[in-house]
């Protein structure tokens, strides 16, 4: 199997099950035009996040890592009337592009984008009494994944769902000798999840237009 085949299958799935959408297509186009890194989730992955949030019945969503707002739009559209999404972004340029994309999608009143280092904005959310969030998506710098997950737990409740992207790293996650800080961050995350009695979790490998990677999914099974 090759990247060419994986991408072809993703196109096949997307053409059948993820119809073209003007706001989402424009979000990708404007992100590319602004030279944002092309690391957003694929369309079928975006719809997976959307469906997971709907299945969970999420009324409040936290996203750690906004980029250009593509996954933000998918998740915000899963919310019922009155639902809210908070998304955290470090880079001012990314935040500017994301705000425009979110506004064009008609979600400016649903989404609150907080600019700054997530390890600063997460404690601020807790101090403000925000949460618990029903659904949390972590897709930011990988060395900080263990810290993000710890904060996600603090901002969760029994029944919350936490999804972490990019946890396979082309298979390098299974290499105990890896010196890559991104891989090491995921490995520390996995050990943290495995030792955490408050969650039931698994991870799945994925292949597709974004290459070889995977998601971790955790269900919070007990209150703090």
C-alpha cells in the first residue's frame, strides 16, 4: 500500500460521504493562501469529529489548537442551539485566519477563540469556572500533550469525551528509543492515559490523505 492509494481511498470516501461545503472549502483555501501549515484534519476526519460530538450529545466543546479553524467549524456545527465552543490558539496569524473562516461559516456567535499559550489559557478557563466540557479535541504541539490531557481531565465530567490527534506518528510511537520530542510527547501521553483510573481509552491507527497516523479516544468514566 502507498500514500497514493491511501489518498485515492480518502478521495473516494469524501466524494461519497462528505459533500463539498462552501465554508469548509473556503477555510482550507484561505488557510493555504495565508501559508498556514497544511496539518488540518482531512475532510472525512473532520466529519468523524462532527459525528462523535453529535453522538456524544455535546453542548460544550473545547478545542486545543485552532490552526485555520477547519476542525473548529466541523465541531461547532455539531452543537445544538445554545451550544458553545472554546478554541485555543497560540499563533496570532493562525487566529486571524481562523476568526475570518469561523465568521464566514456563520459561527462567530457560537465560537470563542482565545489567543495565547494553551498552558496559560487552560488555567484561566478553570479559574473562570468554565466547563465541564462535554467534548474536548486536542490537536496542538505534541510535546505538551500530557499537560493538555491533564487539563482536559480537570475540565471534564463523567461522560465527557476526549480525542487526541496525531498519536501514531507514522508508527514511531512504538519506538522506545525515539529521540523525537513529538513522539516522546505522545508516548508520555499514552502512559498517562494508561495509568489514569478516570478514563476508558483506546487508540486507532489511520491512513489517508494525511499519511499514517492515528487518534486516541478517551471516555471519562468518573467525576474528579
